C-alpha cells in the first residue's frame, strides 16, 4: 500500500475528517501526492467520501521571492551607495540592471538618495538618510508566512502592481470516512491472468473497475513532408494549365535516352563518372528502336538536318550503358518519340515530378538525390517568349513572382535560359531551374514534323520548397538529418509569396 494512501487512512482514523490542502501544509508534503492518494481511494468504491473545494490565495512571484531574500529594489540600491557617494553608472553596474532601474526610481521617490548631476566624472548618487527600513521585504515575508491578512489593501495592491505577489486558485478535497471505510486496503487487480483462472484465485480477488470515461492517448496521424505538399501544389498547377502527367517509374535509364537522344555528345563531361552514377548490373540496356538509333548516330557523327553534328565516332556500346537518370528529360525524350511515331501529330503538353540522381558534392544547396519538375509543350510556332510566359505563369500560381532569366548553354536546347528566384533567407538569387527550346537535331531524327517546336523546362522541387518554407540548408529538408518535429509542426499549407 502506498505510504500516502496509508497516511490518508491513518489521518481519517484519528481525525474523522480533514482538508487535503491543510494536511499537506501541516506535514510539508506536496499537495498533489495527497490528492493522488485520495483519488486512488476513490476508485475503491465507498471507502472514503470527498467534497471538492476551492480557495483563493496570494503567493510570492519569483521576483517577490528574490525580494524576500535579497531585499527590495530600492533597499538594495541604497545599501550600495557608500558614505561619499558613487557614480550613477557604477551603481547601476554594481546592483544589476534588473534591480537598478526600478530601485533607483523607488529610492529617489522615498527620499533615500539624491543625485548630483554636476559632479566631476558624471552624475553622482548620494545618501540623504543614514538608515532605512525595508517595508517591502517585510511585507513579502508576511505573504510567505501566510500572514497576508496583516497587510492593508493598499499594500496588497502595491505588491501586486510591482508583480511581487500573484493570486492563485487552489483546489482541495475535504475527506471523510465512507460507508465502507476500512484501513485494510487490498490492491485491486487490473488484469485477469491465466494463472488466476487456473488456480481459481480470481474468485477472491478485487478487480479495478473500468473507467469508460477516461480519455485515451492522443493518436498522432501521419504528417505530410513539405516536399510532398509542394509537389502536390505543383502537380495541381500543371493540371490546371492543361498538362498531362508523364510516367516516371524508371529510375534506371539507358545513356541513349538520357543523353544521346537529347543530342548530348558522348564526350560531354556530364557523362563522366564524376557527375553520373553508372549501374554495374545490368551494365547495358537492350531493345532500342534501331531505325531511330541510326538517325541519332548519324546526326551525332556526321551531322544532318542542317547541322554539322559533333564529328566523332559514335558508340552504340556507350549509348547502351545503364545509369541512374540524371534528369527527367530522359522521360520527355521517350514521350516525344512516342508522339512522333503517331500517324498524325497532335499538339501536346506534358509534365513530370520525380527523383533524379547526380554525383554531386553535398552542400547547402546540392544533394546527390533530389527531385526535378519537368514540363514541355510541343506545338507549331512556339518561341522563347512562350517559354518565359509559361514559366512565369506557373510560378505566379505558386506564389513566387521574383524571377530572373539568364542566357545559358544546353546541348539539347537553343536558345537556353537558367531560371533564378530570390531566396529571402539566403538573401540572394538562387538558381531553381533550366529551360530552352529543343534543338532540331533532337526533334527531327524522331520524325516530328519540321515546323513543330518544343519548349521545355526542368525545375528543382527542393529549392522552391526552401524558398517557400524559409529553409536555408537543403539537408534540413531532404535526407537523414531532417528534423521530424519540424515536419509535425509545419502548417498544412502556406499562402502568399
């Protein structure tokens, strides 16, 4: 049996009735421990009878406790003024800013000290009286001793105004003997065990009643990662703009679709192991559209369609190497080829949002695994102005309007542009994507009609998310160092820029 339960029963036996708060104060015991014992006995039925009461009391605040021990602000200031006086700045440093500001004002109003503003070296504080009586400290000691009734209403109000005392509401229980009062309390069982059933001991055991009104533990449902929220927003924007989602369920891609079909030469630095993750098993891909591959080989090695090409010995073995795709533009190349082999060309708008992989050096804005947003429009007579308009409208719907476009070079687009957005947290312009108009050397080998243009852009998912959520380090957003508490606490959505 708990010591506090035994204390309650013993007190009832000797007194017949008691107040839990008075008992805790009399014995210097934490009141909550007494209350816990009372509630434990309440669960046993009519062993005890209780009546809940409440009362209002005054108690010292932490600042009032300090005044009781150290003295009032004004008394501390006075005690630190020597007979010959002291510079005001030195006095403030001596007593501390928290005491000095209030104490100096109170000591001045009490005529305990004076100040000589014309003294050499700056204002000087002097004593006006020899001794003082610290009434405020005495009043705080009365409150601490439970003798606040000895204070006048004016004194109480002054202490309250100075935030030295506060009024609290205390709840206690008046406890008396119940109809089934006993001091022989047997611990109630909470579980019916196999051993009790086998031995028959359950027949003599007292079982604790079920509390059907008790609240269970709060269930924490799943929380959406900021990337998933922003991805959903981007996807919805694309759908609102009439785009169709592309299938992106192949993280492993052949070099042919990832590079060669996009008119990227096999000697390009991006195809080096320092920039691309190569797959060792299976090392090579098969089943390419051979007629199309021959046209790609020709435009690379000797040129065609008005282009001189790159003039090198194109290797099918190099093109067949499997890699972790470096961009979702590989998916765009596949979709454009499927569009080209249709009997009749149909203007189309496609998008995708999925992961890509690059052998990057990790820093605040780069990861080796991240997400790319890919959008492309295939139609007759598209221009660079159409591309800029699509990108601006896209980010306007998302709430980002601070955009800049910078001329750039891409092997598969001409003209090309990098897209920048201003990051309020980093206080600088951050690149969030790349874009351009697909080159004829990419489109015509697919047998797309000669006057069809394709504008496309690839955007990061992480960087717009960082801008939206004020995150300065990408490793705090995506990866093993993510703070899960931030995900739990993040809002369902964010509105505005």
